[in-house]
């Protein structure tokens, strides 16, 4: 089923960019913050304006985290500024001392080869080209914990004095050891020194861990059926930047898709529910909460929009579900645009709690030549990095794919959680730490 010409044309006048500007204008959208609450109100209003029904906010409690000061002190210098290092959300507060030990890319083999007992483990944000898949920050953190490290130093590979942030907390509270992100420049200096001598350092982290509240926003189009397609993104962002690409653009796209599909609502065979989740950046907590409180049997598919807007080239992770590629390929062909289909498992965004339970789910993203976050999770994730034309170009094939998913037969069947575990394990993922 094709989108009418007037809907395709409407993609070039929809207000996704206005939504993105509103979200990035907020001081901070960190989970549990006043800024996240303002984002929730903004998106609920956008959903109502788009014509969604049953717009609601689902609140839930989270183990919140608030930033304090951090410092890394060596015998001859001290790093304490935000262009040098940042505490990683979910880190415990505390002060630890030990030698700085460089574990390179932070692969399992590099951790195994190093003596990290009582050390400060220094790991890069990169993954070597010959490794089978991208290694997530949390994986490296837990390798450091398991190796007996006293602290974790996660250094960026992107130049420009941009220390990376990102969660390292456990499911119900802070992680085991203090952790900070350090800039490429500081990380490179530390690695050079650690290669030539034993460098003793003290890492001090001041932060607050405690209960807070977050929320999800949702609304519906189409018939009031038990069966439904979910179109999702996350509205929270790290406190150090505007969160434009991660993931204000995803929320703006979801709001724009809602407006586009409202124009063809009478063509939908099943309900389409649009949801923006809270607290994704600290453990996929909004989507996990939603999964806990909803009947999953009726979910045809989850279309999760994350890491969108940095290019106009559509990419889709299908997580191994046969049939999920077809609606995106057909919609891209109808729009005359390319699409990059990746059949591998991608466990690092809000589709994953659904997929983990066997629900067919994809992650829609902007395909680029890079396999890393780029400006994401740094001070550089700002609106000026994005182009409204890219969002417009992405909206047409994604809207067409959602329309196809919500009409006709189910594109893919549910599987068992054991099936998903086998898929993930075959690609080297541990399902104990999905964020």
C-alpha cells in the first residue's frame, strides 16, 4: 500500500524540525530531571496536535543520578574540567587510587592480558576493525569490574576535548566502581605515559544516586484493535548537551510520522501506537517498564527510531526477524531512496526489551560510513549538526513502511525468548546487560 502523493508532499512541510528545536532548547533532558518532564509535556502536546487519540503519560520510578564534580589527579597534574573528564551516569561516588593501565580498545582479550587488580583501567571508545561487532561501553566497564579494577577511564576517540558520557549503572542502582569518560586528548596522554612508566593516579567522583520519576508518552491512530504496531523513540538525553541526534531527532521523526499517518488513518487495519520512552540512556527503563505492563501478544512489530537525522540514508536493524525487511525495502523502492538492511541483533535501544521477549522489532537509524556514535554522548550533540532535509527524506520511507506493517498480514511471527537468546549469543552478546 502506497502513501498518497499529498502525504508524501506533506513530509516537506511537517513540523518535525519545530519539535526538535523545542526539545533541544531545554536545558537538560536527563532522566528524572525537570527538562525531561518538560520534554514529556512537549511531546504529549505534539501528539494531540497530530490527531492522536488516548494521549497519556505513563510514570515510573527510576534509580536516578545527578552529576557532581570529578577529578583525576596524577603526581604532576590534575584533570577536573568538563572538557577533560566527566562522571559516567550510574557511577558510584567515591575516591580510588591505583596505577593507570591501558587496555587499548578494551576487547575481552586485551582485558584478559592485563593485570588490573586495583588499577584504573583505561579503555578506548573504539572497536578494532577485525572484531566481529561493535563493543559497547557497558561491556568494557563490566570487563574492568570482573578483572578487579578499582576504577574505569573511558576515553573518546573523537578529537575536540569531548569526553564521552553514558550509563554504567546496574539495574537497581549504581555500578560497582567509579567511572569517568575522558577526552581523546587526555586519554591519549594517559596512554602514552602508561606505556613508558607506572603512573599512579587518584580518581574522585562526586555524584548523587537516588530514586526519581520518569515517564513515557503515548497516543494512538487507527482502529481500536488489540493488535497494534508500535512506533517509538526515547526523549531523554544526557545532561551535558542538547541531545539533538540522540535522540531528539528520533522523537521529532515519531511526531512527524504521526501527523503523516493521521492523513491515511482510514487505511490502517490495526492500531498504530506512537510512544516516546523515558530513561533510555540509563538502562532502557522506559521501554522495559512498558513491556512489563502491556500484553505483548498483540504487538505486530516495533519500529524504534534512534540515531536518526545525521544522514538521509535509511538503515534498519531487523534483529534476525524474517519478513521485517520487506516493508522497508518496498517503501524505500516506492520513494526512490536506498535502504541499508542489517539482519544482525542490535540490543542497545528501546526495541530490545520487546525483541528480548520474542516480539518482532527493528531499529531505524541514519546509515553512515562510521560505526560509532560520532557526536553522540558528548557536548557536541547539538542541533547545528543536523539538517532538516535529512529528517524529511527519512520520514517518507519510514511512514510507508509503518503503513505496510499496519495493513494486511503480520510481516513476521513472534518467537520465544530462548530463540532471541540463541541469536544474541551467536553474535557474542550477553543478555544480562542490555542497555
